[in-house]
C-alpha cells in the first residue's frame, strides 16, 4: 500500500509535483474545464517554462521570439500553488494579482 501524501495549500505544482511543460499545459486546460475557471489574465510563462525550449540553442531562438512578439519573459517563475488553484475556483476566473496576494502569507 502506498504512503499517503499530505497536500498543503502552499504546495507548488512545479516544485512538489513536477508538473511542467506540456503536462502543465494539459493540466491547466483540464483544471479550467473541470472547475469552470475562466482564463482571465492567466499567462503560462509566468508559472511554467515551455517544454524543451529552455535548452541551448532553443533558448536563443525563444528569447528572440519573445522580443519579436512582445511576449513577457519572466526572470523567475512564480510558484503556482494549490491555494491559488482553489482561490481561482472560488473567483471563477484567473486573476493573477489577487491569486498571488492570496498565496503570499506575508500579505
């Protein structure tokens, strides 16, 4: 029998569960459909790296594309937590600022 894992509101999809790239994209799509969360201002790049695009020489190409298309590049990804997912369900929409504030215990 497998050990039970405690899931905490502060757990990050990337750090604790290893959800990244294409898996993260599919997860967020299924999540928004299942819980009827409108995308609002959700920006995949704020929380996740695209799969296979962070390795050289692809990183040079993607950096060029980001500049060319005006895609915002995040120096550090913001952790997307279980608390943020729940708060978005409660709101019915992804609101990055409100969700970030709700996941920060200092605020």
